[in-house]
């Protein structure tokens, strides 16, 4: 049986290219089947958390007419941080990674984004920001993850036109889009599920930055929970990696997004144009409202909304979208 090579969307600035993925040991288990329903879907999801990673595996990246070699970390994860070809252009660009298999190789292609300096950067949470996830009710969240396949999972109304408008904000060429990043506390195990969901609903193509991969049923039960420090660090990294972009931050009030975004705006006082927080209950949360009011004093426009139609109206009122 062949080892499994999984690639994720990467990103680049004017100096550096970052691409990443995982290598897994061979398995007889089938890959996640998007069309499965009920218990068959649950079986597919659970399999995603039982994959065995391949530590110290050889990995090769083709870039700028050269082959770059590295090895996976203990958990099978690899990440190339290398000088970028300055003539490679902008937008979404293909890259190729391979691993050896006997006297042959297994090669996989993915894409990375290289935005222009004048573009907008949009950083969005996933669960209960655009994917209805019931984060405040762990049992209900687990039920929907297990027994609702990707085709039957729900998206909040009017999210898609809002995100699509943001992706074209300030762009004169319809083929050129602003850089989108989906940063979540979900693990890399759910990467294909999340990408498929965004494709089904025609959300903007984005770089996904998720939590470390898990490989046990215990980890699966606690999927998406625990410390959110990784989200703060990943968002901070994006703003450091692209210091010339202006940003829109999208989240919800079910967990820590408002306070993570408040901290980010304090560290990067000239980079963030607007913060959007979705209400997951019937009432505004006092602490969330206070955090957003504090951001207004830093000249960051904020919107605490129930329906995405409100967020769209706000984006139009501040000139983010037409």
C-alpha cells in the first residue's frame, strides 16, 4: 500500500513562500466520502481522526527550477518556508510536492496565493461564523458533525454574497481576488470537509489554517475545543507576513473571537479596517459589546450583527463594498 500525501493551500509574499501538508502511513480505510449519510458519514468522519501519521518522511518541493528536500515532523506535518521566485506573479499559483515510493514517487499539486500589496486581507473564523455548528452546545455540534454530511450542513443566510463582495473589494479585474484566510480551532483532520463545504456554497477560495492534527477518538470528542491561542498566533502571523495589507476580521461571539480580535487590533493599530462579530444568541453579550466599543476608539469600524444582511449594509456604509 502507498503512503498518503495531503497538501494544503499555501501563501507567499514578496520574499517568502510557505506551503504545508501531512504524510500518512498506508491504510486500507477509504478516504472521507462526502455523499455518505447518517452512520456511514459518522464512520467516515471518525476515520479522519484515526489516520496514522508518518514522522521523519522525506518530502520534496519543486520551486524556481530546483528541488527542495525536507522531512516531516513527529506528527507527519511538513512545512516549507523558502525564498519565493520574485517573477512568479500574483494570485493563485500551482505548486507540487512529492514523496518517494519505492523506486517511484507520489506527486501532488496544490495552490498558494500571492496577493498584491494594495489588496485587502479577510480573516474569517469558520464555526458559527459562516458554518452553522452549534458551538455552544457540544453534544449538538458533535451530532451534526457525525450525522450530517457536508452536503446537508447549513450556512448562514447572506454570508456568501457578503464574502464574495469582500473578495472583489477594490479590485478592477474580476479574476483577481483579495486574499481570504479561514482560521479555525478545527483540526487538520477536517481540512477536506471544510474545503468541500466552502466549494459547495461558492465561498471565496481561501488559505485554511487549522489546529494540529489529531489521531485518537478521545481527541475527536474534543474536536474544535480547548485553547484558542493557536488562532491568535496564526492571525498575528498573517498580519506580520503581510504588513502592507488592510484587514477585515470576521468572527462570532460563541467563544473568544471578539477578544482575540481586540488584542490583534491593539498590536496592529493601523492594519485592521473592520471587525464583524455574529451574535449566536438572542441578546448581545455585554463583554463583547464593550470590546467592540473599545475597538471603535482605535478607529476600527465594528459590526455586532445577527443577520449577514446587517453586515452587508455596514460594509456598504463604510465603503468596503459597493
